[in-house]
């Protein structure tokens, strides 16, 4: 059904910037929770950022102040602008979306809350 395609990953040096993009094959309601997860080798998947365009955006403490999530309603796309990148940001980043839910409470941090996942794009930050 709905396919999410994420892109924009690459290799940068510490302190650099990257912008990830996510496109949907079919329109999605931007009011429902959409965001980004990442998974580094040997580590659990973790929520990075999410938004439902209701009460703003949610960010993991580790990225707050450095990453910005933006949703574009017209084409159901989503971006993650990452600055001041650190080696610990190295991971595969996945765009995610809920079928019908909001970024309330802890829901935005839970893998099982999301119905749609992008294929993943690799971000590598070297020192």
C-alpha cells in the first residue's frame, strides 16, 4: 500500500550537515504522527524525531537543538535537517508514519506505533 522512500544519507565529517528526505507513494494525512528512527550497529532502534503538525515536534534528547524535522503537507513529504553531526549519529535512518495516530505521550518513541517504514538511508559521520 503506502510506500515511504527515504533518501539523502551520505558520509560527512564531524560538525557537518545533512538533510534527509522522505517521500510517500500515496498521500498521507499530515496531522498523524510521522518521523524518523535510526539504528546503529549493535544498538536498538531509537526514535529521533516526530511530528503531527499539532503541538510541534518531538526530539530525542541526544539530537535536540541539532536536528530539525519538517513536514510538507502538499506532497506528503518529510525532511530531517541534521547539523553539528557527531560520530554517534552514524546509523541507518528510517522514515516512519502512523496509519492513524498522534505523537502523544511515549507513542512516538515506540516502533510498534508505526505502520509504514522507509527502506533506510545510511548516515556516516567520521571524525
